[in-house]
C-alpha cells in the first residue's frame, strides 16, 4: 500500500498529487529546462539566514556564509543583500564573492594550504581577515604583507580537540586532523606571532566539523578556546574576535538539530561581552533550500534488486557516494490510485558502483520518463559536482514566490572541451 510520502524539505509540497516548490509546479520547470536540475527556494534561504542572524539578538556579530556549500552568484547576492559576508577557502572563492558584490571587508579566509598567489591576491583585495593554520603560512602572509607595505589581520584557527558525532571525513576539530593549531600549542603560536611586524593577530577561530546536530561539541569548543583569551591578552595581544566556524547540521532523515537560537544562546554566555562573534554557516543556510530533480531513464531488475536508473548521478550529487549520505527521494507525481510500494536502488549512469543516490528506498512504482526529487541538496550539491565521464554540469534555478528563473545554464558539450588544446600532431 502507499505509505505516507512526506517531503523533508520545507517549501516542498504535494498539491493535487504533484510537487510544488515555493508554489511553483516542478513539472513546469523540468518541461522548460530539462533534467537533472537543481532548484532553490529563495524564501527558505532568507528565512534560514535570518534565523542565524537573529539568534545573536543584540550581540555584535558577523555572518560569513560558507560559500563552499553553494557559491552560485545569485545565492551570494541574496546573502549580500541580507548584510552577510562570506567564509572563503580559495582565491577562486574570493574572486567569485567580490564579483557577486560581497565587500572584501566581509570576507574571512580559512584553509590549510593557501598558496602564495592566493595570499597575495587576498591581501591585494583587502579582505577582512585570514584564519591562519600554521607558522609556515604566517611567514608567507608576513612576507607578502611586507612587500605591499600593508598590515594584515589574522585570527588563529585553534583545533580544540573535541569529538563530534558526524562522518569522519567532515569532522575537523578532533585530535590529529590537519586543521588549525592544536590547542596545547596555541600560546606558543601567539608568542611566535609577536615576532611578526606586518601581521596583527586579532582573533581566534575554530571549526569542529559539519552536519553536527547537537550543542555539546560547540559548547565544549567555545569554552576551551575562550579559556585561551586571558593568556593571549597577557602576552600583550588583544583578542577582539571569536570565529565559531560552521553552522548547525540539518534534518535529512530523522535528525533533530537544535535551532540556531538555542545553540547561540547557550554558547554566547561563555564569550566575553567585548568580543565580536563571527560565524560561518553553510549547510544550515542552503541545505534545505535546494532540491535536485531527475528523470527516470530505465528500470532494471537483477535477482532481488530493482534498479531505478535516473539521469542524475554522482557527478551531480556526490554526497551519497562520498559519505554514504542519506537524501530523501520522492516522486514528483503521486500515483492516481493506491498501489503497492516497490523497493528501489536509485542509481545514476556513471561507470562506478558507488554511483548511487539512494539504496533500498520504498517508493510507489515510477515509470520511465517520470521524475523524482532528491531532497535537501542545496548544500555541497552543485558545488561538489564534476564533469567526470564528460557529463555536463546541470542547470540551477531559483524559485521565488510562485515564479522561477535560471541562475546557471546547463553546460554544453562545447563547454567540456573549451580549455583543451588540439595540437596539429594529434589531428
Ligand atoms: N567554516 C569552515 C572553516 C569550514 O571548513 C566549513 C565546512 C564551514 C565553515 C561550513 O560548515 P557547515 O556550516 O556547512 O557545516 N562536503 C561535506 C561538508 C564539508 C564541510 C567542510 N567545511 C558534505 O557534503 O557534507
């Protein structure tokens, strides 16, 4: 029998048996633009941003959207209009952010492997702050700042060594990861910074991981890092900023993450009043604001398995293949009559056994040519997509109060070969 099919993504609703996203019929979008296609809800992005922003209720803070989660211009523009900045992780992200209208003074830059060129570029653009992760990196920032006769603000990324219940690939604040300065080496690191003339330490930063759905690890990390402040102050270094890293995890299946208000009100009590807080949510802002729509190409039955072969793959959404991540998958159109459910493995066309979007999913029978929605794919979906198997990357669409518009065209075959050289010898 038909089980109740309930979307996890807010703003995604069945109306007369057909899915609408922010009041737009999904079928009207796919008929016009084809599949696979990413669709984002503008009002959800705005709501999520405001939830975080308002959670600070009066405390001086800056929201720096982690643009690695989704760096589409239109999304960056929404963040910009809401007053947000960005957390970047490469020179390319700085370039992209500035071109989308983000002010350099709202850009913070983290990453263990910033190249000389990237550091030079960031300094020349006058970004707000570097989050530094090693002495070697500080040396390069010092040298580049000196050559430009500029003073560069930095925060030190501390690894607070806290355990998190998330996938090990996206846990960044445990002992032995490549990220940050181990907390026990922090004071010595600040002493080293005192020898630098063109680099000014003004803050502390931590980021303990992604898709964390409980307050405890954030709280432990905050307390540990804040406890360093008096020692750093006693070295004659004033700490004015605390960057608390990424945002909360979201509900993909049955997770019950706390609200930003609950998280922030809990940890803020432990942060001295005079310290300005920076935070870098990515997934929370865009994760449940986006869906991926795909067409069913074929059915295939092998022994006990029913494969639903769809036109989206790991090149469009790598999270299931990479982290065994769960994304709810539902049909765009509900069947007219009650019918038995079928257990499907939903897979893409790519030549890898890891190319699956969902395993053992109970769905009403879906025919070839019909559509499915892969839910909550607004974060680390398109931004991690690739051209593997020479597949073009898909279109992206924004829905906004009943209307929709393309925010990135589907790539073409020509785009795939644009950068390649065909030398005469090879012809
Ligand atoms: N700040 C820093 C320094 C980060 O490294 C990250 C994410 C964030 C902020 C944003 O974290 P969020 O608010 O989105 O949890 N590709 C993985 C996630 C990798 C996250 C890496 N860093 C996934 O698909 O789950």
